[in-house]
C-alpha cells in the first residue's frame, strides 16, 4: 500500500504528482495538513481527522480549528459515483466529544439578517408596488424568514 503526505511546503509540481498518484490508486493513504483542506479537490472514502486543535505559534498555545475548517475536512470523505457514502473518523479530546457530536448530528440554526437591510428591502417592495400602505408592510414582513425566526429567537 502506498502512503503519501502533503504539506504547504511542497511545490505545485510535487503536489500535482502526489495528487495524481492518489487519484490513480498508487497511494491509498494520504496524510495532509490542515492548511490544505481548502485547496484539495481530492476525495476519499475515509477521512481521519487526527485532532481538532493545532498549535498557534503566534499565541504559543493550542487552539481549536474553526468549525468551518472541520466541516471542510469532513467534506473530503465522499466520492460521488463511486461510494454510496463516505466515512469520517474525528479524533478529539474527551471534553470536546459532546460538542462535536452535537455539531455533527444536529442541524446548525439558520438566521435571517434581513434586519441589517430592512429599509432597502422595504423600499424595493414599495417601488415595485408590493407595499402600498402600512398593512401591506406588515403582511409582507409576516411572510419573511426574519419574522419566523424572530418568534423563535428574539
């Protein structure tokens, strides 16, 4: 079985060779650094995330990966057209186990940001004659996602 590794110190040529070998099956295990999770287009059936922290030299301490980086890494585990599903093994500290379980198995809340541009949207509706009076404005607002979330998350 071939084993390869990638890190940001490799040249584009070296990286391309390793990626081609992985895609061809000559490398079955590919170890990559966290910084490459955004630049990789390769997919695998199994993705193992060895830790949820990294050492930050500027702060001289270990810090958690941003959640969007963990999601990006997890997204490498799927090969559409080849596998029915992908598998992720996430290794983390015991104290973070419940946090990641919740993150993985429960949906993230989606929030509206209509309040940040409410005047712009209302003015557009007035120009289009969707809103012609106060009652129209109230009716329009009650049909928005912002209104639905406001009652659940004031």
